[in-house]
C-alpha cells in the first residue's frame, strides 16, 4: 500500500504546483457586454430542439420499444436524430 500512497502524494504535489498558482493569479475578469453573454437561439435551432424531443417520443408510442422492438426504435428513432444533429454541426463548423 505504500507504493500507491506515494504515487498519490506525488500526483497531489504536482497538481498543486501546476493548478494553485493559476487559481491565485489575481487577474481581473474580463467584462463582456450583456448582448454577447446571452446568445439567442435562432428559430431553426429551436425547431430542431423541439423535433429532437418530439420525434423519438412519437416514434416510441408508435413502435413500442418496451415490447421487444428496441432495435427498430434505435434504428428509426435515435440514429436519425443523431445523424441530423451531426450533419448540422458539421455544416455550422464549415460556415465559420
């Protein structure tokens, strides 16, 4: 057990040496305008979030995955939502 405790003490010392000076640096916090803090969601994003919630719920009521149809629910309910958000994320990254 002494080997493990020695390793943990070394990790704690290294973490304190690297992290504590950054915590106590005392740099002033940069102020940003209130308009930049609250980034409003566009109508498309809000519609996408609502569809992300509604589509799997409606499909679950139709397919009934609790009756051993879990594979079809994942295939038609979860994976399409994941793919659409992944494509939207990729397109948003290319625009920036």
